[in-house]
C-alpha cells in the first residue's frame, strides 16, 4: 500500500483530498465548499490562486498576533530543536517559565496554572477542581455561552450546539444573560438580570446555594453575540458568590490577552475570579494550548489535596514555548495598546456606518472585539435573522458574509450579529479597508429594513 506519492499538492488536489477524507467541525460535510488556503501573513491569508483575504475574524478569534509571526515561529523551532516532548510529571523550562509569567500577568492573586490543549479541556478541569475544592456538585452557567465541545464543556455551553449532545453531564443550572439590547427580563428598573447579582441570588434560592460549587461565565460573551455586561454586573456576581462560598470561574478563552483593549476583559471592571480560563490568544493558536489559572486559596488547597486531572499533552513543551514567546511579543510590540487604538478607529468607523445603514441596530465592543447587530426595524429591534436561524431565515446574513468574502474580507456572524475580531496587530489602513467593504455590503441588509 502506497501512502506517499510525488504528485504536486495544488489547490485542486488539496480541495479534492479534503472533500473525501476530512471531517469539518459543525458541518454537513456534503454541503461544504472550503477555500484551499496556501498561506498567510499578518492580518491576511491567501488561496492557491493568489487571492488575498483580510482576516477580520483572526480565524477562530485566536490569531491575536496574526498569521506567521516570525518570532513566534522561531520560538517553536528553537524548542523543537531542544526538546519536543517530555511528560507532564517532569519539571521543564518552557512550562515553568510560562506558569511564572501567567502568575505575574493575571489579575489579583491568581497564581498556579495547569496547561491543557485548549479552552474546553481547561474548562473541564476547572469545573472538576471547583467541585473537589467545595465538596459541592452544581455549576451555574448562562444560556448565551460557549465553553467547548467536549462532554462537560458542551454541557456548560448554552447555545444550540448543545442540543445535539444531550443528555449531557448532570449538575448544570442555567441563568439568563445580560443582553441589554434584548433584555430577557424586559428591562425593569433596576433589572435583576442585567445587574447580575439579584438574578443569580434568585436562582440560588431555588437550587440551594450550599449545593453550588461554581458560577462559570464569559466576562464578555464571545461566540454568542459579543455581549458586554453593564458596569456593575461582574462585581454583583462576585459579591453573591462570596456570600455563599461559591467559586467564580471566568472563561476568557476568547476575550483574553488584549482582545478587548485590556490584557483580560475582567480588568475593565476590576473583578478577579477564583479560576481564570484562557487559550486562543495565549499563543495565537500556533500550537494547541489552554490554561487554568487558580487563586492563592486554591493553590494552597492543592498542596495538601490531590489534583484529579491530567493529560498526556498537559504543559506540552512546544505549546508552552510558544506561549512564552507570545507574551514577550505582546509586551515588546505594545500589542494591547494597538488593540485599544485600532479598536477606537474601528468603533468610530462603525458609528459612521450606522448613520448610513438603518439595518445597524446596535454596535457594541471594546478593543478589537466588536459585534454589529443587524435588524429589520430599529424601533421594534426585529432581528435580520432570528435566533438559531438556518436555511431561508439565515439567507440575508449569509449573503452579506459571502459578499464581503467576494471583496476580500473574511468575517462571520452569530445569527444576526456580525463578529468583527481582527488580529491585534492590524494596521490603520486595514481597518479602513474593512470599513469600506462593510459599507459596500451592508445595503444587502438595508434591503430588508422595514422600519
């Protein structure tokens, strides 16, 4: 049996092999027609025909440092030459160095880190640890959330992808989200849902707070609509957790490492979790890597109690070396400052677009973490595509995505919300180009406006 041949890998051959042998995420395989990608650099990637695309998604919101950053590549190459792998039971330099850097970089008293292969695995371990530390079983999570595709992480997840995995892991209780543009409580004053604490406290009354180990949430909801909380929301949640001895877990897999214009999204509100989950921007996804970073209290508990978690690739030397290099690059190249500056430019440009396109119902974002909510009517806020839209219902937004791609701008959407999350190294001219393309494709949304 021959498994290697000398045929040149052209774009058409890549596409054919992909079609026959590759299973793609969250997809009906027969309906796919992926672009064969030949390379990338900075904020751009290109196909085998040389057509370039401005990556306004950072792929899966993980390429914070863009495609093919030379220093990051070199760090991986150097670590590969030194040692590709050693088991997680040994002390190894890149693993120890990254853990030390995380202790200094993360907010408050967060101290020790467990390194995984991504955010889902980190969330799995965080929930397991929270249950062991507290001796309780229930976890409170939100509906408009995504925490990963493994069994436990998917059970924590609230979005519709969870449905196909049910029945899931037991013990998960849900609360509503601070979706201020579409408040699920109708926005009474004061609003218990959008202020956080009162809604959580009511949930706890029904569930018995002494049975709840942790609350897990994204400080800024990522995949499910780029939802930013009201000013006192996280502080209110923190206070309720403290009142009942419940651990607070922040999932900053998407929002961490400069994405919102601060190193971590929770830094905007000065709230520190007991466990911080990160991945994606930790090393821009160049090697699979995630992290669970825990407070001093939990670190001390771990000195006398066994950590019931482990992975063959926990703290993988190549991954940790890329994490060390990534954090060094972010500091040396002022990446967080650039995210803040370019984010202001993006936000101002989007505000100008809203003046010309009535289909823009709301713009929300900080740094380079923006959502643009498209509506049919600004007064009624009827969405351009309904929740969990598919088929004809999703067609209006899909047309916009395709039209942008045809013009060289890669972006995605969550139902009726465009996600604008470019690499944090993006430049002014690239922001302006994206805004120009958006200006040209948004009339496709305006066609459906009835207000």
